[in-house]
C-alpha cells in the first residue's frame, strides 16, 4: 500500500495551484497573557495563548506541533527560563493559512558581586588631582537593563546606563573620574548596581560595593584669613596669639619675635606671652610638605604712667631727726647719699657715725655721701645732741649685687631617656642679698618652676636651684634656661635686675613610634619597591627600619613581582626598643595567559573552564570563534569543538592566546536495530557502528556459536551467522565504549523452523501490480498538468448554428 500513500502530496500540489497562505496582521486572532515575561534564570513561568477565532484547524506551540489542540481557543505553556529560551503560539486557520504570536521573553540574573577599587592605586590624594575609581559588576544579565549609580557621602554623583545587547551573563565595568578638592577629605565613595525593568517590571535588589575613603592632602590655610593681626595691650598684660591653620598633613608651626626664633617644645598654633612689657613683631609660619604660609602679628604695648611718691622723712620716735630718704637700695659700687636734718632749734650737734663718710655739723642738717658703696652690712647712724642728751636714727640700706654668672649643669652630662627622671642644676654665682633672689625655670617661654630663698646673708654668695623633670619625647630639642631675678621692692631699680643662663638644649632618647603608615598598599609589578612604602616613624636615636615577610628579612630596594604580594612587617628599632606594624601589599600586573594550546573537555559537564588568564586586577577575558565574539557556554557541546582566540584585558595591559578546544562526548550508536526473525538455515548479519570522541571501541556481547563470525569495517563491527540454528537465537548486545562513557544497544534474534505450507505468491504477479501502480501515477500527473494548463492561454468555440463551421476565437480574462 506504500505507493498509494504518495498520492496525498500530489493532490495537495493540485489544491495549491491558486491559493495564498500569508496571515495578515489585522486577521491574527492570537493574544498572549502576559504578552511579555521577565523571569530569573533557572525559574519556571506560566502563560496562556488565546484565540478570538473559535473555528480553526488547531492551536499549538512551535517545536511542539505533535500536540495540536483543535477544539479549543485557549492553550497554556510552562516555560523553563534559560538563556536561549523562545516561545511562539501558532494557529491553523485553515488548511493553508497559519498565524503565530511570539512571546517577548527577558531572562535576568542579578550581579554576583560588585567590587570597587581606585585605578591609580592612591590612598592619599593631593588636592586638584583626578581620582579614578572603577566599579566591576560580575556575572549580570541582561546588561542593557543594568544601572550603575555612584555615591559620594550618600549623594548621587553619577549614573551610568549600558547599551550592550548581550543576553547572557557578562562582567561589566563603570569608571568614575572625580576632581579632588580639599572638601573631599574623608569622603566615602561607593557604587551600586541594579537591574532596572521599569515601574511595571520586577523590582530587583541593589548590590553595593564596599566604601572607599579618600584622604586629601593640601597645603595649610589660616582659619582667620587676615595676613596681619594688630594687637593692643596694656603693659604687664598677658597675651595669647592665635595662628590656627588647616592642612593635611597637619601643619607644623614655627614662631619668631623680631626676627629671632622662639624655641617652643610643642607644636602649637597658640603662643602664650606672660606680662608683655614692650611692643614687638611676631610671625607664625604654618607648613607641611605641600607648602607654607606666614602671618604677622604686631603687639602694641601702652606704657602705664605712674606717679612716684616722694619718700616721707624718717624720724625716730622722740628723736627730732629726719632722714631723706629713709630707705635706699644701692647696687654694689654705686654712689649713695642720705640727708639727715632736724627741726630742733636747741640742738648743739648733728652728725653721722659710719664706717665711711662719718661727719658732724652744728647746722640743722648733715648729708651722708659715699661715692662708691662697697661695704657689706654697712649701718650708718645719724645722731643729734640736745641739752647733753643724744639720740640716733638709722636708715634702711640694701646693698645688692647681680650674679657674676648663671649657668645650667646636668649631673650626668648625657642625653636624657624618656620616662627616666633627670635633674638640672642652676648655679648662681656671687649674688647678694640672697633673700631677694628668685630663680625661674623656663621650658621654651613657659615657666615650669619658681624658687625663692630665705637666707638672711647680706654678703655675696653662691646658690643653686634644682629642676627635676621626667623627660618626654616632646622634650627632645626643648630649650631649658634659668633666670636669676633680684626683687628689691619699690625702692629698688625700675627694671628688675635679671641674669639669664645660656639655654640648655635637652636631648631626649625615646623608643621608636610609628606616626603614619598605611595598612594596605597597592603597587605595580617591576615598578614598586618596599622602600617606596610611605611609613613615617619617629625615635631618638633615629630608628632603622627592616622589612620582613614570613619572618625573613627582605631587601627593601628590590623591585617586587606578583609572587611578592602578601603581608609584610616593618620593624623600627633603636637602642631603646622596637616597634612594628603590618602592611598588606598587593602587586598588580598585566594580563597574561599560561594556558595550553589544546584542551579536552567533556560535553555537558559544568565547571570546565579550559583557559584562565592571570592578572591583577583579575582580567576580563573575551572569546572569539571564527572572528566573532562569543560568550563561553557553561556547558560545552560537541558543536563547540574548534579553534578559539582569547583576549585578556586589565588596567595594566592585555594578552592574546589561541587554543584548540576538543569537546569529548560519550559514544552514540548510530543505528538502532529491531529484533529479527529468521528461518533455520538462513544467513543473517548484525552490524553495529558508533560515533564518539574519542572514537569508541565496539564489542559484541552474545553467546557464541561455531557458525558465527565477527568482522570489522571502518567504524562498524558485524556479526555474521551462516545457516542459523536454534542455538543462535537470543539477545546480541553491542557495547560502544570510550574514555567519556559507555552505551549498549540490544537486538533479539528469533530462529523459526522452515514453513512447508502454501506455495509462495507468484513473483510475476507482484511485478504486474508494480507496473500498474506506476502507470496510474504517471496518468495522474498528466491529468494535473493538463488541468493547470487549461486555465491559461487562448480558446476557440464553435456555435452549433453556424453554417460555415467557422470558429470564434476567445481569450481568458484576467481576474
């Protein structure tokens, strides 16, 4: 009956001679609910297809035409979301017209990780430089829906969209270039990535990077913008001068007065001046490694105008004598004079009794005059004699001498050590009177101690004052001095006699201290050395630094390579101790390949990335096959075998590599045999061929017999049975095996006894039947041909009533 089945296509050809099969858009009855699907990778979605036309020949989904539903106008589908999924609903309106509707499908995958880092690898940035950050978004799809938002201190500063139409997951990057100002010091940057499908699409989570803080270095600037400050004070007032400045690193302040350096032990922006007596010009300079600025401060002192009281005449009780002045203060070797007078008219004699310059007179007054007063403890008396009685009065005389020398000595005459008490001695030589002596100790311009004395000795003597200090590291380089002051009271000189020592400069030794050292450093291979790490320390003696990795000291002057990345320890040491800190160093390097030229992978096996590029930061790898960019699949198939070109890129360069990828797969037996039945004595052959990579080996597994023979030809292995017997009946297993897997196909052989019944149908009858079928087919084709041809061309017809038998020509009219 097979030849008759061939008539169906022939009749279909006849029916289609004058028929169209297009589906006009306005007549398409299909609609999808929902019309668009947005789903996450590896999830399942459901949707419907509805027809407004109830009379049709069937509805079905593309690639599933074996399941045509005819008596419905509604069909559903469950769709598994993968990267190449498609869905199309189709309807047969009649035998020749078919309409379809495609479902809009978007498969997405949220970013696996968002990583941000500075491209120029700078932790501390100078003002007015460009700060470049890169945000890497890994394994996201589709990129056209990706939005990357940049923040500075939680404020949006840039938003980036992408036009890449790749639908499968890729790695994408966004770069931010920001002009740094000092206002950015301490600012925190971050980037956020999100898939945006609009207000009606799914709302996907925001994936954020870690924050990156920036330290901006800038030159000092005064908080008070004036360049010159004018300060007006009264004599003896205390004054604080302000020189506050901003800068990063913090400013170092240097003070001068009338062009002379002021030694201040502490780094301070405020200068305290105790009891200002004279006008002066001060200057303050604030500096760091980026620059310096100077401010002038002029102090104007208004002198006080004080009335000088005239000493009251001194007279002893019941003794009519008056001394003018009654009290004097005289510097050793200076002249001195006191006038002694009386108001008594009956005095017979008035005079002075003294070691020097004694005298007597009958006048009402007598002076005591000494050109050079050099007698310690001198006590002159003025006397008067009245009517045989004598009385005396004695002036108060203070003879003083400033020290010959004031000096500071150190008992150990050696450097100080932080935390260990040290004693400084101020020696004041040949001073009198000691009871009027005050010794002041200064650290810089700050009084740190004051000492007075109770000794009543009036003759010159040597005295000492002791200052006990526990030195700090801030005292290193500090200037200590002592001043000897003679406070001689209101009768003394207008200016207090002062003698100052030469400043003693303290040298303080202290253990190392780390002042500024980054904990993480990034460098470039063959361009970065350990000695380039900014690690600032202080110590006295200045500490030496040694670098260690894995507790082994290394050469800090050697350029580092990628293998040198890791944790390092910087050890600062002087004779007083050691201190260390850890620094994590990452050495970045250009992209490179260390891959083979040939790789074998197994088909449909995950996590088989044949070639990985090296680089830091990790490079982005782009794959090309036959000159076209492609995304390497997660599962390789046999069709992927071939030559590939790879390009790896990171901020430090790119690399190229070519490889051949050989996708191996398990054997596939190409022909599946049905069971066979033969008659005893017949010959039968079973053939088995298989395809695979590597080429599989083929083995037949069966119960052997003497009349069976195995032969091999090409990729096929045959079993030939000569004269089958019942012994040969059974199951024959073909087993194909390679390194990937094994597959088995079975065929059953049945052997029956020879049939001796009715004679076989005559062969000549079969031949006649075949000839008849062929004639019928040819005749049918001829009819179709003539039928189609009749519809075109010229025609004649002859009316029955014509006498001359003439024909009337007639042509077909176009429709």
